[in-house]
């Protein structure tokens, strides 16, 4: 009996080994087929980065909006638009190479000169400034019809790049160069019944009753943008997002405080609640009120009691203590704007709290042990 049991175990072991080997062989066969005999592990492009993830920002375009990049030669367009200095550009760090065409093809002398000048040298921006401090046109060689156009810095007056025939100065072509303004800063103003926010200061309204559960309103944020120098207005802002996190000092004072950005909604206490990782308002069922009955499955009436929202005074008092103890600012507010071209800009504001109006709230009443006798 013992020998038969041992034989049975041996047979089972052999079976499992055979199955395991078969799985390995099958897997190897499939892998070989998918990789062209283990020579191409990406023949179907599964490991390729998506075109969207590989897309670089559009820092330079022609007048039709077509993207221009370094490393290519373009027929000289009638207009060129920069959105970044070439030294800061990911796609045009080497400048944009353009080629002018001299007509007729049979012209004996096709040598040209390249010049850079202001469209209006008497404009407020251009006065006292040199155009080549902002845009340059570097020919490939003396007299060459090919040149590299570079933007050195943002500019507020349109620039023209001219290519002029040496043999006939009356034969020339002009390309206009513009710089599109960029959002360089954002200031914000927000007001509701509990606080006001202006610039970089949050002021809580000491006369408001935060414990009033009937309040349910949104903040209306009024943003004012500042822009870089430029000759063209930027694309319109189509989306605005707000993110907040606690400063290092506040996160040390409040253990639950968030040190990574959390997206805000337009709730009245959202900046405080999201940044500090706390709930200033709690919601619970109020069974002292009459329920509303809803008809459930099978026609059964289900009671639904109203909910009440209460303000957590004890938590708020801990927050007040932490805010009053700060020597620096309280929050980082990040404002992310997206324009109609899908381009995003981020502005980070350091928000301090006006301590003159914040204070603790009463959350209990105590009596001593003596009796009152009337």
C-alpha cells in the first residue's frame, strides 16, 4: 500500500512538471511570434509613447499657425510668431532657419543682406532700444539666402526682418516678427459672508456665524492677470483650477495638514479644509424632524430624515491657535489657467491670514458644583 501511494505521488509530480514545461514552451512560442523571433520587442508599436505625450510646446509658428522648429529649413514666411525666447524653448532652442528665394532663377547675383529693425521705431517700447537685442537674423554665410532667426527676449513692438538683394536694393522681402504675451502673474480677489481674500491675504469675518448651517453659497473669484511684454494678446483663458496646500510652518502646527497640493472646489471653507485635512462642517441625520417617505422596491415606503450641518467649534479653535502662532504665511495657493490652445500657466501665491479678526468660538458652558436657591 505504501509503495502504491508513493507511485501515485510520483506520477502526479511528473504530470505537474510536464504541464509546467508545456506552459513555458507555449509562452515562449507566443513571445517569439510577437517579437519576430525575439528580434523586435516593439514590432506592433505597443511600447511607443503616444503622440500626445511626446508633443512639445508650440513656441514658434508662422502666420498661418503652423509650428516651426529648429533643425529644419523653411521657406521664408511673411510672418513669424514667438511665444518664448529661443534659449528657453524646447522645440526651437537653435532658432528657426528660413530660406529666401531670389527671382528670377536665372539671376546672376543672388547674394542678399539680412537686416532686423523696428516696425515703428518711435513707439513707446522701441524708443531708445535696438531691435537686434530682441531678434537676430544670422545668415549661413556672407550673402547667403538662408538665415537663422532667433528671439533673445520678449518685445513689445513688432519687428521686421528684411532680406535685400545686393545687386538690386529695390528687390527685397519683409517678414514681420511678433511676440505673443504670456500670463506672468495672477492676483485674486474672493469674497463671501465669512471671509474676504485679496492679493495674498485671507481675512476671516469675525462678525459672521460659521455655525449657521443654512449657509450654502459659493465663492466668486475675480482674477486679474499680468502679462509679459508682447505684441499680440494671448489666447483666451478657458479653464481655471485652484490648488492649495499648507505651508511648512502650518503643517508642523497641524498634524493633519496637507503638504501636497489638493484641488479646491468653490466651497466657502474649502481652502481651510483641504489644506488642513480637517472637516470644519459635519453632517448628520436629524431624526427630531419628520421624515420624507420615498417609495422603494416593491412599493415599500422608506423614511428619509433631513440632514443638518453643524460647525465643529473644537476643531476650529485648534485651527485658530495654529494660525495665531504662525510667524510666516499659511498656505500656498496655485492657480492653473488653461487657454483656448490647451496651453497651461501656473501661478503660486503665498497666502497669509489676517490675525486681527480670527478668534475661538464657544463650544461649551460649565457650571460649578454649588446649587442655586430661589
